């Protein structure tokens, strides 16, 4: 039923367009017949266009739907405030174009060309200027917090202005970010994109109990951050459509805001480096603040299990650093004194190699 109505509307539009074209031709003296003949010709043109539009109605409908969907996807990339200011700028641009084109209105052809160019030019400028300069107009008067993009070209500005920190899902669920913020080591505004909140809510509503607990923990961490007066938290509403991955959205948002991405995701870290986006990795920070161990130092550890190689035993420091003890397999369950032989630092963490010195306590 709806398809028939759509096809009927398209046919009527086609017929109306044909009639309009016939009237234009008649007014310009291109139809050099008697009055009744001109009317019949106009009706004929209208019928021809109506039939053409009817035959092409299916294709016109599909094309219209694709255009509407593409327009909707593009529109979703902008925040509500951008759309409002863009509309106001477009109206102002059209008013200016109308005033400028009026003196040329009586000049044949020239007036039409000037009007079209004026509306296109000032409409475009109205949208661009209003959306780019909205922060200079509204935010200072309302005294609200707003994330300001930092231009890449202005290196001095990057030094003077603290970049916003954009949180991804992994770092929120991890939870250590709240403790780090409490210490004051993280400066600037924490930006929580709405698409990250959406992903957290999706995880929190998962049927899998482990995922559900992780999602709820992430939401609890966000509540803690928002209640902390020493932390500035902003919810960013900008989205880029549901067909784009969250990691890609994060990198796009970081580029637009001139900010840094806070994450625990090793793969996201690598992709961000490739695209020139700065990243703060909590795991790298944790590795950096671990106590330094030098070759030749002695330490007391407990061997808990055997290693991959023959005769090796594994022990762990309090911070989770793994120690590979040569000849430690025979001392599993014992507290032993080991001498550090080497330290291997990788992106995934740190590994200490040591050799057995002596056994302090024997396992019962």
C-alpha cells in the first residue's frame, strides 16, 4: 500500500514538473500556437513526464532512500549543538544573500545567476562560521566546561594547553584510572564519549556473568570519577555512526579534539601510534613505576611452579613481575635467595632472570 502511494506521489510530481516546464516554454514564447493548442501541448508534456516518472518510480524511490540514509549517517556525526548552530548560520547566510541579490533582481539572467551564487556562498559560509565559532560565543557566557581542540600546527599552544584525555572501555573497566586521578598525575579534562558509555551499558547487560560484572564495575568507576571534585569529567555526545568500530571512533575523536587516548589495549596503542594519535597506556605506566632491579642484586622469593625450560622455577614479586630462577624447579614451595642475572623489559611487562643462591625455608 505504501509503495503504491509513493509511486503515485512520484508520478504526480513528474506530471507537475512537466506542466511547469510547458508553462515556462509558453511564457518565453517557444510555443508558437494558438491558446488551445498551447494548453494541449502543456497537458501532453505533463502526461509524458508523468509516465516517465511512473516508469522510473522504483529507481527514484530506491535512490531517494539511499540519499536519505547517507544524509542521516552524515547528520549523526554531528552533535545537537552543531546542528542548531549550523541551522542558525544557514538562515543568517540566506538573509545576507537575499539582501545582496536584490539590486540585481531586475537584470535578466544576471540577477538569477547572482542570486544562486549568493545563496550558495553565504549559506555555506553561514554554516561553517557558526559551527566553528560557536565555542567563542556560547561557552564563555554560560561559563561551562568545554573540551577545546588543540591545533596540531600550533606547537606552542600544545605546550600551554593541557590536552583532554579520552577514556576507552578497557581503561574504565580496569579501574586504576580513578586511583591515578586521585594522586593528581593526570592533568586536564577526562572525556567520556557516549559511544563508550553505550558499549559499557551493553557489557553490563550481558548474559555472561563475567562480562556483566566487568561492565558494572566500569559504570561504578565512572560514578567515582564524576563524584571526585578534583577530576574534571565531560561527556562527549559526538558519534560517527553504528557501523564504525569503537576504537576507530576513539581515534577520530582524539584527532578532532587534539587529545590523548587513555587505554590498556595494546593493539589500540599500536594503531594509534601508526595514525599519529598520542596514547597514555596504564600498563606502561605501571611497568614504569615498578622498582628497578639491577643484575647482581639479591632478593628473597618463593618458587611457586616450574618453568618452560628444564630445571627452571618461577617466582613472582608483589607487583606481579615474573622471576625465572635457573635450577629452581627442585625448590618449588621453598623460600630461596636468588641473584639477579638479567632483566628483560618488553611492551607486555618485565621479566627477571636469576640464579639460585641458597634455600631459606623448606616446604613442609
